[in-house]
C-alpha cells in the first residue's frame, strides 16, 4: 500500500500514523484509509494534518490532566483505538457513513496503566466542562463513553470528536454527549 505521507511525531506522545493505522480498524481499514489519503489534493492533506495535530494537542491535554490532577505521576498513557475511518471502510462495515471518524476528525482511546473506573469518571467530568465551555477551555466537540454490559459498567473507551461552529449542538451552546 502506498503511503503518501511520512510518519512523524505530532506531539510528545502521539505519532501521525496512529490516526491512520489505529489498532481497531485492522489491515483492510488501514489500506482503505491510505487509498483515501492518497486521493486527496495537497491542500486537503494539509487540512487533514492540521486536524490530526489539533486532536493530538487535545489528547495531550487529557493525558496531562490525568497524570497531574489525578496524581498518577506520569504513569497514565493514552492508546488510540480508532482515528480516521474513511467513508469506504465505514460503509463496508455496515455503518451509514455519518460518523465523525470519516466526516471530520474523531478519536476513540483508552487510558493505559489504570485499574479502576474513577480515573475515567474524573476525566469525563473534566471533558464535559471543556466541551460545555468552561472559562478556561472551550472545545467544539462531541464526547461519548463506551462501557461494557457488566454490573460494574467498566469503561471500554472514550470518544472525542472535533466539530465546527456550524454543527447544530454547538449553535445551542453545548457539546454533544452520549453513551454507547
């Protein structure tokens, strides 16, 4: 598969290819993502890279909060489950193609080196504040969490997407939130 872009370190903890060849899309998804990226114009690729940089910067903020404010001392990491899912892959997987993973930029991630839900819960509360427009930060985002069906409702992953001011929920003044 031809890769039209080189891998590079976007931020101190994230590489560009983590968004293209993420762990949950398998080889077929990665190949289709590269086909999509190879079809973009140079300007469109530049915009995509900027979106990935924005997402990585937000993930760094999440990681920093988890380690500093939750007293983890740098032990908590973030693993990207899914970044880009091109429309062709999205449709092949039986989805309708409206996912933010293929419309703009979105990331599903897990926290590494944690043993309980309290860290995820605290992190979600902070993200809600950021999305709903605290005075410190304002993310134009959607935020979701995936929990399993067990009695303890253990966390599976967090989803964050980055939307524009034209999206309906942002015109209402708050971010989209949901649970899988």
